[in-house]
């Protein structure tokens, strides 16, 4: 399937924006990895860690600067990852309240954490290739 973002790329991004995008991925990954190395879930560390919160704020602040470049899709990818992880986290917390939902919530937290790590790693690979992110 063709990526609609491929047709929207009309300009080359400034080097400072490329560097910023790497920094944002790094901040998100740092938060997520602290969840792997600690007793916290990956998704919990990703959503509540200061590096990730700073990263999503940077995404919103500099998003307009990336319009028309392949970085625009990376910023959307990072923002969607954060908010979908938050949605699944809230659902999992609601399930934790019930005894029946506890195993499902636990599995949701684990899978969401793996999904976050996958999306951040995939984004780092695509940006190193100077390619936009797909719309999935």
C-alpha cells in the first residue's frame, strides 16, 4: 500500500529539525527502557516519565516546522504512539479494578509496552534512512 505521506514531501527538512527528531525518539526510548530496567511497566514509564512528556511537548511545539517534510510523518507517529499508549493504559487501569480483568489488564500493559518499543525502534530506523513513516 502506498504511503500518502510520500506524496506530501515537498521540501528538505533543516538539519536542526532532523536532530530534534532524533532527540525526541531518544527521549521516548529512554522513558520506555527505564520501564524494562525497573519494576515499572514499559508503558507506565513511557507515559509518566519526564523524558517522554518533554518529548511529546516538543512534538507539538515544533510540529508546524516539519510540515511538508518527511519529518512530519515522524512527529505524527510519535504523537499517535503516545496517545494510543495512554488510551490502552487507561483501559488497562480500569480492568485492574476487577479481579476478572486483572489478567487481561496485565497482558494489555505488557503488549502495549512492546508496541511502544517497536514503534520507537521502527521510527529510529526510518529516520536514519530519511524516509517518512507509514500511516499505520
